[in-house]
């Protein structure tokens, strides 16, 4: 393991400890370590019911979206690819809207599983659509614009659903669409962690095909890679991870774009085993830092997580576009 891995692990642990110990209402750090009664018990309840799920979701979102972004960038051979940029998040957004606001096609007795399934199917559907379009459109900028148009299309359909929805469902969906790490309870964490862990680990089983695909589809075929099967595996992993995160956190933009590009700059390698580890670690740190900033700014302004990541991500997209234009 590279030294950089260790530094990032230390950074992730340190950021997590800070997130766990950040004061609440002026209380000293780590006051929840000795819950006895009264205020200490309140602090402990805040930890288990609010703070811990929030930290876990920040880690899940950062790791899952970063891994998804790296896989998509390799699949489309495009540094501008990402779940939000290419419209996969929009697909999850649309299917969750249909589930919550529409006829409830995907709703089941297990609401969490129903919404997660809807989001994953939406991601997979739009991923297949983008994959088909990418086979016809070679321009990176054109593919980016198509992804954005899909997002606009989804917004229009969602608007139609919103105009006909129940007021309570409308309120719940609107709050969800802002993006938040506070929509998950402690009891939901085991299911989320199992799905996120399986999805993330699955990416490491296709590192050799991913390394070969960097050389191009033709060269990858020469090396014995089944391109079609690998594409399906990538889309399935991305759909599960992005669908899970979008279902429980709402749409979170640009994380899957920013983090893999930063990792490639610092690691200076095309080996996906190292890139996946680096993306997971940097993604977790990035989301925790975003959440810490939101907490620190709460007395002055309430920031949705999606707004903060968009503010950070938009300049990165512009810089990448300018860089690609200079190379062209």
C-alpha cells in the first residue's frame, strides 16, 4: 500500500473523530462518552439517533459516489463522466419521484427496499441509455450535454408529477430533493452498510478489466476482456451504489466527478486498485468536510448538501472542459 494511502487513512480517521466530537449547544467535546443521566443522556441520544447516522451516511455517500464516478470515467474514457453529470442521478431522481408521488409502483411493505430498488432501476435505465448514446457520440462535450439534457427532461417530468401530487408527499419529496444526510435513522444503517459494502467490494473484482479498458476497447479485447460483460458489471455496481445513496440522501451532485479526478492527479497511476482505494478515502473525507462545514454554518444559514457539492463541483467541470479544449 502506498504511503499516500496511509496518510489518507489517518486523515479519514481524524475527520471522523472531529465529526463525532464536534460540540452541540456549547457542550465540551466527547461529553457523550459517559452517558449517565440528564444532559449526558441527551448527548448520548443525539449521538446514536442523529450524529452517528449522519456520519455514516456521509462516508457511504462519499465512498459510493467516488467509486461510481471512477468506474464511469473508465467506462466512457471521459474525465467528465459522473453519476450526476451523465444523468444517472437524474434517473434515480425520476424513479423515486414516480414511487413516492406517483402510483407507488415500486412501493413495498419494506419502504427502504422499495425506494432503493426504484432508485437503482432508475440509475440502471439511464446508464444503459447513456451507454447506447456513447456508442454513437464520440465527442466528450456532446455526451456531457446529453447528460445535462436528460437532467432537464427529468426535471420537467418531475414537475408534472409534483403538480398532481398529495401535499404531504409533495413536502416530503421536496425536502428529499434538496439532499440531506439527516434522512436516515439508526435502525436503517445495517441495511445501508451491507448494500454499500457489497457494491464497493464488487468494484475490486473487476480491476483487471478496468486497467485494460484504459487502453481502449480494441486493446482490451486483445487482452481477453469481455467488454460487454464488463460494461454490465460496471453499470450494475454504479446503479446499486448511486441508487442507494440517492434514495436515502437525495441527489448529491459532482462528488463522483471531483474526487476521481483529484485522485488521478495525486496518484499519477492508471492502476484501478490504487485509484479505487484512493477514491474511497478521499470521497469519505470530502463528504465529512462538507458536512462539518454545514454544521458550522447552521447558526447563520441552512445549506443543503447538494448545494454545497455543486458549488465545489461546477468550477472543476469548467476547468476540465477548458483543459480538454486546449488538448483538442
